[in-house]
């Protein structure tokens, strides 16, 4: 379980490269640069993989699945061709099994698109992080392991500074793990505060009660997570309209750098091009 004292993993003497990266992260956060090019918020299309297909779940329930495309690689290429600057990939089978299941498909996605790919789902060991990075993935998302094996999480972060994203999933403010099937007696804001002390790339905060529901983004908790964090935050869960994109854009001053969009794109509520334009709105 996660402790809020000094972790057992020895982080007292991290590599020099890690210290430099960490200092840069703090500078960017404090100056509101947030790793954004031209101050354009990232709109990140999601490609969720289950049984080898591109799907979406309703509130993360594996039995409530909709198949949208047979080939996830083609979908990733579609989003990249439409202007995405990053692709969000989730190995849903891996999330439920606790280890990667769709690694070959993920490798094909990473080699087929000219933009960074971030991957989560069943990433609970240093070996899995290494395998995904070797497969061409740019960023690896770790979630459950943060709570259940904090030492391993720290080891991964310090072994690959700037390559690990902390995936914090919550149900009405409480942390959930293991494919969102287990709730922990831990608040998402407390976990965000803790992990942002490490040299992670960012935090992805997902409100699971909204994911796949098209019911709107969780603005209050997203802002709270960003305010307590020392790294940029990516919002996820519930995006339904372009107004949701603009609502996340309004949270940029608090440290939110992007938003993940899934079902709204697949249900054609708007196009990725329209979402990218909305992310540039300043009014």
C-alpha cells in the first residue's frame, strides 16, 4: 500500500539526469509553460484495445463494451492524419489481467504514426515499462502499481525520468485501481500531491463515473488535482461537446495541459479538427 512517509525505495541519490529533468519540470510548472508548444492545449484521441479491436467501455465496465473499429492501428493513423499531436492507447485486456496483452498491436501503432504514443493498462512492473519503451512507445502510464507497489513505481520513474505518466483514476474523489474494479480509501488529490514530487511526465486524471458516458468533464476535481500537483495534468472522462474542450482549456492556468477524448469522437459528436480548434480558443 502507498505510504506517505519516505518510500522504501532509495530515492536519496537519483541519477544526475533525473535531477536536471526534475528541475526543469518545476520551472515549467511555476512559469505556466507546461511543456506546450505555442500554448496550444493537447487534445489527445483515445484508442482503447480489447480482444484486438478498438472499443469503448461505459464507466470502465468490461461487460459494457462497444466495438467501433476492427483495426486499432488504422484508427491511430486516422487520428494522427487528422492532426493529433499525441495518441492515448489503453490495453484494456492488460488492465484487467495485470500485464500487457496487446503488445504487438501497440508496437505496430507506435511504428505507424509520426507522433508520440502514450500507453497504459496492466503496467505494473519495471520490465513492462522497459518492454513498452523498447516497442517504440514514448510515454508509459502506471496506475494501480502506484498504490499497491510504490517502490516499483519509484524505481520506474527514476529509471526513465520524463517517460512515466501517473494515471490517477477516481470515483467521486476516491482512488480506484485494477481496471477501476477496486476502490481505495485514498483521495485523488492526496495521491496527486504525492506522485508529483517525483520526476514524472504528467498526471492523467480520469473520473471513471463519467468515462464513456458523454456527461461532461469533471471540472472541479480536475482543477483540484492540478492545483496540488507539481507537474502538468491531463483531464479524462466524460467529454461530450466542444464546450467541454473549452472548459478544460480554461483550466490551463491551474496546470491542466491537455484532455483525452474518446467516445465523443467515435460517436461523431464533433471531429478531431474541431476539437483542436476549440483548444486554441482564448475567449
